[in-house]
């Protein structure tokens, strides 16, 4: 099922924010929408989006997790910048 990518994005959002009241809605036209049910009534967050745009939108919400980098990761990124 294609919606597993969207559902996984919602689960990561729930972990980052601590808000378990986010819900995913899959519409008949194959678009996805995010709902926040924390106030008792479902409130749409954002608009209906196709799958890839929806996942990108959900990634921008909430606090962002800082990715750990090793010395090797940093050196590799410097090499990539030099080659451009």
C-alpha cells in the first residue's frame, strides 16, 4: 500500500512533537491530508497533497532532529563541496 510512506512520516512527526493526536487522511483522489485532533474536533493542518509532497510537508513540521555526524561524514561532505 502506498500510504505506508505517509503513515511512517506521521509516526515520526508524533515522536518529534509528542502529540499523539495527529491523524492521516487518505482521500479518494489519492491525496493525503494531516489532521490534528488534540482540541477534540479534527482540524486540517495544511491542504490535500500528493504522496511525495505530503511527506515533504510533514517533515517540515515540529522540531527537527539533529543528525549525528562522525568525522568521516564531515570529511566526506567537504569533499563533495570541493567537487562541485
